[in-house]
């Protein structure tokens, strides 16, 4: 029987460790990018006939996920029924600051 050191498959262990390292580096860079993103705060007053989707769409860019942003606005402003917005209510919308080129 061969000794334990010779039976270990070092190439597979090396590949697994490299994969873990790469995944960690990618995760860390995504995390740091999310910290560096600044949020811009907009305020909108609800008028008669306005919908939450319509108000959010005035502020959102084409790179925003409208469903996610609308949900976030509902959560931030504690809106339980988006179909029953009262005129005069002020809504705060926070979006990511566009990067300047």
C-alpha cells in the first residue's frame, strides 16, 4: 500500500482551493462595489390619479429594475396598499447615483 501523501490527489485539491479563492475575490469585489455606490434621494408628492409605478418611473433610469425599485419604495415608505395612494402624501425614492464618465 502506498503512503498517504502519495495517495492524495494534489491537483484536485489545488483546483478546489483556486476555485474558492476566485469565488471569494469576486464576492469581495461585488461587496466593495455595493458599498461605494451612493444613493440619491428624490421626494415626490402624490397627486390625484398617480400610481406608485408612475411616480417611480419618473425617477428611475433605464438601468434600474422597476419591480425591485417599486418594492423598495413601498418598503421605505411603509406603503401597504400601492393602489390606494392618498393625494398630498410625500414619497421618498432612493436610487443609485449614476456614475460620471
